[in-house]
C-alpha cells in the first residue's frame, strides 16, 4: 500500500512539474492522409517520419498504417536526430 501511495505521489509531482512544450520554430500545418497521398502521387518529395510502432499494435496493423518510404523514429529521439530531418522541404510526422 505504501509503495502505491509513493508511486502515485511521485507521478503527480512529475506531471505537475512538467514544463509545457515550446511552440515550433517554423509554421506547422496539418494535412489529411488523402492530401499527403495526392502530394506524393504528384511527385512531391518529402521527409516522412512515423513514430516507432507501439508494442500493443500487431505487426500486421503497423504495416497497414506504414507509408512507403517513411522512416521510423521514436518521438523521444527526434531532438537528438534532428540533423537527419530536412529543414527546407516537406516534413510529415505521423
């Protein structure tokens, strides 16, 4: 019981003490999947990055959601791997 209370209190402190995310440096736009497909079908080149698949999703489900040519990158690795992401072209995170 004591361990549960300590865990809950620690979790609450961490959540309440978390700083809000800073706004992005560049403008951010949201597009729908069909709009992205139309851009790619027209030959627009882009850097498409998918979050690493969740462990609770089956392999088949993750393959069904994968966009051909997209790179898998865990969200927590994006800052460290920022040099790999285009700074001038189309960049899509999904």
